[in-house]
C-alpha cells in the first residue's frame, strides 16, 4: 500500500514537472540567466508547488501520524552550517551547468536523450561519491539523527512542532 | 511568456505540491528526490523498496508526458560533455552534502518554513545564476 502511494506520488510529481516545463533544461537555464532573456517559468511552478504544499502542511501537521505509517519523518536539524551552504553551492553550480535538478533529470531518462542519460549517470556517481566520504557514512553524524535523507527518526508531527521552530 | 504557459506552470507546480503532500500525509515522508535517490542506492530493509517505487512512478509519469508531448524533454542547452558530466556529479554530490535539492529544500522545506531550506534555496539559486552568467556571458558557450 505504501509502495502504491510512493508510485502514485512519483507519477503525479513527474506529470507536474513535465507540465511545468521543468524537464526542459533551457527553462531552468533561462530562469538562472538574469543577464539574458529571463524565463520566469520556474517561479510559477515553485509558487504553485509551495502554495499547495504549504496549505496541505498546515493540515497535515495537526495529524497524529501519517495514514499508513507510525510517524512522520521530518527533518529536525536546525543548524545552518558549512555543510549545508557548501552543498547547496556545489548543487547550484551543477544546476547552472546542466539545467537539471534530480527529479527532472530522472524523469527525462524516458526520452532516451544522451544528454539526460549522461547527466543522470554523473549525478548518481556524485551521490555514490558522497557516500564514500566520511560524511556520507551513516555513522558519521551520530548526534544528528534527523538528517532529512539518512536515518531520520520517526516522530509524530506534533512532537516535532513542539520544539522551537527555526522560521 | 504567454498566459497559457503561466497557467500550465502553475498547474504543474500544484501537481508537484499535491504529490509531495500525499507522500507526507500517507507515508510520512518528505518528497525530496535526492534523499529518495540516496536511500535507494543504499539498501536498508524497509527503507529501500518504496524509494524505487517512487522512482518507477517518476519514470512512468515521464513516459506519459513523453507520449503526449515529447517536446517537454527538448534539450536546447549546449554544454561540452566534460562540463555536463561535471555538472551531474556536482548536482548529486552537492544535494547529498547539503541534505536536499530543489524538491526537498525548494518545495518541501520552504513550505514548512524551514530556515535551513530558505538558506539552501537562496544559495543554490545564487550559485546557479553566477554559473550561468559565467558560462553564457563571460565565456559565451561553455
């Protein structure tokens, strides 16, 4: 059942990326090209996505637990550190080069275009490379269990939100 | 940019927001693509299967888009192969180091009002803008 939800949400996510033009690297580069012919498409996609998810979140955060799982796995990390900033900066440089972020790149695999295939191959190599570094080890950060994408602890949303928020 | 492009972009965004919300509401998971990918490459029992189902969903959705509008995957950006590959590595490595990408920080994190995600989104957008300025204007071509 949870796998079905994962499949369905992945499918709708890809439809949204395609409809929003996010699978066209030229649109991303156009958004980032503030000195050229600026393309605001991404702003509208982000507004639609954040607007929708923000409204949903206001309701979801009041649920004791997810419909199909014991707890919400929401990042609790609050520290703004070098790791966050450096990672985002490296990501941004790669994003500006290829015009692909991970979701659209994976989705674009179906086009069979060599550029998409090569980019995804390199991207997965980048992920694997990170896992080889000490930071990529699951045991590297014992005091920070709430990294959003490693071993996040399951906590009910209300518990997560009882802590001071960082916003 | 035409009115219909604005509408389809907004609608596309709404679909992304709905998908992210459903994954959180039903499975309690953040729809951060780089996190999902990172976990998919590192098998942990119970943590692994759903990620591949999500990726399969992305690909199936991609096929549907391709069937209706193959132009949605047009690549009008020309970078040299070494540069393109370096870009891919940076996106994969940077997203993992920074604990998220455009979906995890840019959509999910901003929606929850996470300060970390606001910083990450500002930094990767600025870095992307500088990169495009250097490649497309200073070096003209890349």
